[in-house]
C-alpha cells in the first residue's frame, strides 16, 4: 500500500458504534469528506466503510485551555501527531474475506470488526469496482463517485423487484434522474413502464433549465414507447406523434377515486357517507345518477335514503366539476385501458400525458382509475401463471412512475388508494411503483419503509430528511451524506439496488447518453436497415 493512500490506523471501536481511526499526522481532515468511501485493512478481512464523523483531539488538556497564539506552521507541525491529532469515525458496511481464494470471495454483510492498528486507506478504483460492479445486462451506470471518474451501477433487477423512491427538493434533478433510470430499464428490458407524466416532460424533447434541448423517451425509443394523451388538442400539435387520446367515463369513477380528491374538491366530511348511500341505491351508476339529479330528485332521495339535502347538493356541485372536464365522457368502455395491458404484454411502455389537464385533480383521478384496472389485470395474470406455470403466462414486471407521489400516498390516503396497496404488497403481482417527490415527509411512513431503494438529492427540511432515512441502518453516516450533497445533480443512493450507500454525481443526460442507450445516428440507422434487409432476404434466398 502506498503511503499516499494510507490515512490512519484504527485505535478503538465497537461493532454497533463503528471504528475510531487516528489520522496520520500528514493527513488533513480538510482533504476528506463526510460520507466518503474508505477501506480498513484487517488481518484477514477488508472492510468497506463510510466516514461518518471527524473530530479534533488534543492529548494534553492544556492545549485547549491555552492554545498557542498565532501558531506558526512550525509550531503546528511540532504539535501535530503527538499533542494534537484528528480522529475519524468510520462505519463498516460490507466486508470481504481475503483469506479465501479469489474465486470464492464474496461480499458479505459485516459480522465483526478489525483489531487495533488495522490501517485505513482511501478507496481505489479497484475497490469501487469490487463493490459496485460494472455495467452489464442488469447493471446500469448511474453516474460517478464524487471524487473519481468511474461508473457506479444500479442493479436494475433488484430495483424493479420493489417499489422505489426518488426524492430531492425542486431543481435537484429528480425528473432527469427518473428518466435516466427509465431509459436504463427500457434499454435493458428489466420491466415495462407506465409513466404518469403530469408535467409533459418524459415523452417528447424539451428545453432544460440549462437551455439545452434534451430528447424525450419517445424520441429515443420510438414505437417501443407508446404515448397516450388526455388532451386531444395538444396531441395534434406538430412534431408530436401521440398514439391515442384517452377518455374516462363517469361509469369508471368509483367512490375511492372521489374520496382521493377530498382535498382537491374540498369535500365535506359527510361526502363518504353520502356516496355510500348513493352506491346502495344506484350501484355502479351512482355518479351519473347524482350528476343528473334535479333539485327535486335530490330532495326526494335525501328523504328516502336519510341523507342531508344540503350536503348532497354540495356533493353534486363538486362532482359536476369532474363531469365537465374535457376528457370525461358519460360512458367509456374499459377497452382502452385493457389495450394498455395488452401493450405491456408485448413489452411496450406507456407514457400518459396530461396536456392542459394538469391540475392535481385530473392527475389523481385518471392515474387512480387506470392503475386500478391495470393492477386488476396483473392480479388475474399472476393467478393464471400460478396455475399454469407456463412461461408465456408469466406477467412482465411493471413499474408505475408517479410524480408528486405524496398526493397519493399521504398518511390519510395511503390505506385507501390503489397506490398504497401496490406499495404495500411488494412485488407479489409484479407491479411496483417508482415514486418521485420533493416532499417525502408527506408520504405515509409505512409506505416509505417499504421502498426498496431510495435515491435522494439535496433536502433541507428536517422532516424530509428524517422521512428519507426511515428504516435505514447506520443513520448518522447516511444522514451526513445526504446533508453534504450539492444542490444539483448529486444524489445519494441507498437500499436494495446498491451494495452500500453512496453519493454520486448523476450521469449526464446528453448525446453520449442517448447513444449509450441505443439511439443511432442517421448513417447507423441506414446501415442497420441494410443489414436487417440482407439478414431477412439473404436468409430467404438461401432456402
Ligand atoms: N442528469 C442530468 N443531465 C443533464 N442535466 C440535468 C441532469 N439533472 C438535472 N439537470 C439539469 O437540472 C435541471 C432541473 O432538473 P429536474 O430533473 O427538472 O429537477 P426536479 O425534477 O428535481 O425539479 C434540468 O432542467 C437540467 O437543466
Ligand atoms: Mg421534476
């Protein structure tokens, strides 16, 4: 080990608290960073650790009581290492048994601690490779460590096995990061995707905050990426090829959809009971029947069903607001949504754009109706597969991306909405969520604890930080990592899909990236077409 890498030696420690390392006299705390990845070399094991704290010490209490005034460089160097020194707290995350043969060495959870005077050193490129692997069929390059230029990969197979979250305050790069991950999933075929694109930013190219024109996922993946829109007018806009305009029928709106909108519609607390009475009488038709009622009808119904007339009138007024939305029609078949499920079966992905209908009300209503139907189809498919064990029946894992996730997953709603159900049932039916949110504290704590992997940019509010760290072990170190992020394009990765927490600089979403996920230049496209043609007809000619 070269001296340049060596930082210090372990002087004390406890399994639960981590290790205390005394820094070598020539190592300055200013050259280190909280949360960075370091390695402790024990006699038998190599421990991969995070720096969780730094402190300054003095062997002689008089130094603190009477520090030398204007200490010259000479004085400081005389004191350094003997009278004054610095210590680090480091927390082992993983270990490798070096006494085993190369091919038998596996990354293991930490089960012990090294003895006194084990050395601490900086992580090398080799260490990063050992822990974070390399890009391959299931690992996707997400960016680089803050101090080095090598790829850090996300395990997409593990990522798509559980629901996940992307957090960070506004402008930290959440939507860009979501797009990076989605591109990885599409190009490596780890899952199919349903993306609720509230702000029209996933499908087509648009200008970034840095005034650069960036490509949308439709531009990158062509017909693999189907685009649905709620807004017929914006779907007709030039240069946008939308596959279908989606309509929602009053017959498809259920009580739970309306209750989800309690806040948006400012519903009275009695709304739930009134809807119950309407459902008892009119069953699936309750919404249409209520909206069509005359004041006399309302009076009559209130009398006979024992409802409060005024609150029923208020409910009607509010639900008429929904009925008037441009994409709502009196009756709609489920065929459009079932068609989506069919597209997932063939490996296609869907982006739903909201266009002008971008009020939270539209977003929540439509996302809820579609997701409920899609999940039902998945449950049926999963049950069929359980019976037949036919690989053709195996559901393709589906990941549903929702922005502004706290609107669906707040403590008040998480028990009632389909999104709460999906997050809680893990991957039982092969459907998972990718929640994107700037206010994680608004999400129910139980749901947060179910998220397998969390990616977070800078957060400043205490309760948001706490919420992202729900259920994370070794919180002090991880918290320090979260707090020390820059405000842009730096994120912390924690959980199931990464071997240990790490801060990264997010990969750039640019031309180089487009090519990496398979976008061809004009010449390449031509060459590929020619090759496909020869492959096809060349083979036919031989027969
Ligand atoms: N990976 C990236 N590559 C290129 N630019 C990025 C990247 N991440 C963020 N940006 C820049 O930061 C801006 C804000 O990112 P965005 O994802 O819209 O933030 P958020 O969704 O968190 O509000 C973008 O418009 C873009 O200019
Ligand atoms: Mg965003």
